[in-house]
């Protein structure tokens, strides 16, 4: 396997068509009062959410699993093009404050009639196994986003 193929295999790409207008989906992704309502896999709850949504601004959020374990993540916004794209770093935070492997995450929002085609790219993961862990988490998280947006109207 060549290096390019290996890098592609360690990148995650998830696409979903969400039944909500692009501007609303973008706001749900960039406003903490919205993010706190849907972020994390099914059964998780957001316990802390700080977001300074501007280029160079940071975010730090915590989510609690159904078993009571808290997972902290943080990163820095690299690019924000309303309502088209958000690019940010993503790293899990350890209890001592140190960060795990940093990933670059790009979320694009495309108008798809009255709906929005959301594409999330994240990478490069250390291994395909770590990538696969995130496939499950992001798929469930985007399902929660879609469900949440049905309560928000257009």
C-alpha cells in the first residue's frame, strides 16, 4: 500500500442529507446553545460547552456517557465560511489536561433543495481502528442533529 492510500484509509468521511435549510444546520453547528442539545452519540449528554466561533477561536466541550464517564474534547477554529463550511481541530483531552492525537475536521453544508447535504471529513487518524471508532460516534451524533433540527422549524 502506498502512502497516499494509507492516508486516505485513515480519513473519515460521513455524509448525511438533513431535512432542514442550510442556514439552520450551520447555526445548529456553530451556536453553543444548539450544540449542547445534540452533540455526542445517542444516550450522551453535553455537560459543558464553550465555543468562540471565529478563526483562531477555541472550543472545549464535555459529554457524559450513559455510564457516567465524561469525555472532554477541544480544538481551534481554522476556517469559518457562513453558511458553507467550518474547519476546526479536534483532540480528546486527558484528565491531566494533555491532548491525544489532533485531527483536522471539515464540515461542509450544501443546499440540497430545502434540505442540507452535510459532509464531515476528519483525519488523519493514527490507525483505521481509531477512525472506525469515530464512524460510529459521528453517525449517531449526526442522527441526533437531524432529530434535534426537526424540533427547530425552518
